[in-house]
C-alpha cells in the first residue's frame, strides 16, 4: 500500500511540473560541431595462436579484455527535433590483454595487444518525442593503425612485435544512446551541450585477422562536447507529456531445503568411443593411461569402480581417469570375449595417412600390452571423423572444433563392447561416489521479469535485530546466495527480504517478502546417476536417447523418488545459446521420463530440472581438452530414493 501511495504522489508531482508552460527563446541549431572522448571496454573471443610468421605460441589464447581510449571530431545535422545524423572521425583504441594460459612446460603465459584504428562512424540519430534523450545506430569503417603485441612466458625471453595477417580495413556497426545536457542559457543563440553517451559494437565484422578467429566486441562510454548556432524564436508552449508508469515486477524467495542430502550414487558413466591426438604428434597422448604387459595382465575393469569425488559440480578427476583408461577397458573386454572385433578409424585434417597412423598406434598398444590378435583389429584413415564437429561454412572457434576432430573412433558391432545409444558409445563403466546438490543450501531469489524490465536489482535481508545484509547488484531472473552465510552462527532466524530494482527507464520499484532459515542437518540417501552425451551436432537431440531413457533409466525410478536432471554444454558458442540449449535438452529428457513413468503407473515422483549452459562453476569438467568439452555436452540424471 505504501508503494502505491508513493507512486501516486510521484505521478501527481510529475503532472504538475509537466503542465507548467516554458518559453523557448531561441531555435535549436541545425548543425553542431564538437569533440568526444570515451573509454572502449573491449572483450576478446575466438582463438589466437599464430602471432606472426616467426612465432606460434604453444598454447592458444581465447578470451580477453581491455580498456583503451577513444577520441573524435564530430559533426551533427539536426533538421528537426526527432531525426538527424552524426559523423565521427577519430582514434579508436581496441587493445587489451588475453586471459593467461599455461604452456605445456607448465609455464604461465600472457599476451597483450596494442590495437588501434582510424575510425569513420556515420550514424542515424533518433530522439523519441523530440527530447534530449536520443538513440543512434550506423556502420563503422576502421583502418588499422597499430597491431603490436607483447608475449611473455615463464622460462623464456619476452617477445614483442607486430601481429601478422591483420585486416587493414574493418566494416562493422554500432548502436547506442545519449543525452544532451544544455549548458548555455535559453536566451543565448550560441548553444553548448554536454552529452554523455554509451554505444555497443558487436563482434559482427570485427574479425581482426584473416587467419584464426579472434574477434572484438566493445562497449564504449564517454562524453561529447557540442557547439551550435541558433536563432531568436517566438515563444512556444511546451506540450504536456504523460507520466511514466513503473512496470509491475513480481518477486519471490525460496528458502534452502530443510536438510542437506548427500547422495550415495552408483554412477553409470558413458565411455566415449574416441581417443584424441595432440597437434603435431601421432603418438597416443601421455594423459591416456598406458600399461606395461605385466600391468595389463593384472588389469580388470572392476578396478575403476572405486569412489569418485564428492563435489557434484566440481571438475571430477576420478570420472575423467575412468575415461583415460578407455584403451585398457577395450583391451580387457576383447581379452575376455574372443568374439569382439573392432575397427579403428583415425581422422586428421592433414590427411588420411596421418589418421591411419593414429589408429595404428592404438592397434600396436592393444596387440602388445593385451595380446589381442592383430586380425581382430582393422585400421583406416580419414580426413574428417565419422561425426565431425567442424561444420561446412563454420567460422567461429574453429581451432577448438578441429581439436575434437583429430581423433580415432573405436567401432564395433559387438554388444559386449558397445552400447548403441546416441549414435554408438562404449558400454558404460560402473563407479560409486558420494555427491550433493549445491542448490539445496541456497536461498533462491526469483524475479521473472528482471531481464526484460529491470536494468539491475539488489536484495536487502534484515533480521529481527535490524541487522541488514546487502546483496547485488543482480541482473538475471534468478539469483542465489548461501543460506549458511546469511544464518551465520544462529540455529534459526526470521528475516524481512526487500528487493529494490531500477527499471530501464530509471524508475525505482520495491518488493518485500519474508524468509525463515534454520540450520540444515545432513542426511545420506541412496541413488543412481546416468549421463547421456552429445556430439557437436545440432541434429543430435535427446530423442536419440528415448529408448535408453525409457527402457533403462525410467524402470529404476520408484514411487517417492526424486529425479534431478541437469543440462550442461561446453564453452563453444555463445553463453546465451548454450544456456538455452542445456535447458531444452534437460526438459526433453524430463518429458521422455515422465511419459514412461505415466505409462508404468508410477506416482509421487518429484523431478527437478535445471540447465546450467557453459557455467564454469557448475561444469562437470574443465574445457581445456577436447575430451573434457565432449563430456561437458551432457544431460546428467540423478535418481535419489529415501
């Protein structure tokens, strides 16, 4: 009620002020001239490894950022109050520093750039309602001025020079907004304004070089100083402007679960039927576990079934260790079942000959370590793998995609080795682990309209003693904070929760809720985990796994179970697209499981579905190696029973 009264009072005062007549004593200039200065906040994406013809760094750089100056001479043409045009001629700094990497020698490495352009930026100007606020958009033509770099790597001399194969001219675009603040008096015919502005330059057209995939997107924020000459004008009446209405925003709070549940999980871990090879080598990479002949004699697949790591969202070294034993698992199964024959199909962009060398290296290992007869293993070479990651016409992040295509595919028609799910993968390995869901301990704030109508919002949590804890600013529709950190040393407490948001028009909105927190006891529940994996291929969907989800996973779900479905992706592609993709795949898996449960007459099953996209704090694995990225393209299904 208080919020409504405040809103009505604000609108009444606004109407009163708007209805006061003002007199314009001079006309606005048609032509404006001035200077502008700004900060370019640039973000680097893509892949950069070949710096020039004399330097290829051992580890590629992918992401980076930088803040550099922008300055220009500007001309504005405003024949009316609404439409007009601008032209900026200036210096455009786009230099920055890539995120640090680690070279194969375990040496930290850095790369910074001195990137700048002479820029020509014509734009169309639009002032909604003819006021001081304006929008602008137009092309950007940039001519390269500087292209220097500085590369450092521990244990070697620093390198400086110019980047090779730089595009001399870039044609891109920008969109932005600004606000003209008059400084001169209303009676003066010489008009002077200060105009803060902000503009966004997306990566489209900003592929910096003719090789690799480095692109730059920039947020520019600055101030323009403009001068123009007007004329004496007749007094005109300012029209009334309707009040600005504050959009309605909903707000809710979800307390942490009553208890922290650790799931004792029997995990069915799918084994990729791929072995990835390092650039420049035809030897099996050292990260794959190679056994001597004596060690192979004692190896059994069951040795891999020990407990995994307890962190469900951490990067699991144990699960990846199981995959790195993939050749030993194949050898053990072929040794145990003489009917198993395999085909090793090696792929390399350098040609079928190198691909066949990859396959031959694996065959030699299996025949020498596990005594597998050579006539049971066929090898062949290809330029692209059977299911390639690099798609025709693709231009973004090609280096990462090509790393995933430099591999050997293990193929077999034997069900003792392979499980025909999702296009064929090696029959899973069973491992045991204890894991927990991090969302159980979180306070969740839900503001469904936040991304649409709010520029930001903050949360204030006040206890009964009046102590306030502040969180934010936030931007997403859902955010979370640790329940234990808010509760502190208390066993339980009640709180008032206030969400204060700023709308995109600059207005303020507030919503209140309440929250009860109590210390969470820890309990252990038994459960099972299944994962399904996806190739980098939009045509491969959850529908491929329908039989697996219906016939294998759904029958294990009993009445009263809780099913937690998490979708994940690797870091290839945009964050927005990956977030949407992970949700869609998780939801599709949920629909298939729900249909199977309904058909079986099972009730009382609770299903929680979340898509995490490429979020690094929830990713099952790192993204530095192709096998890690493949394992991150996953939907994970946890079945918890009381």
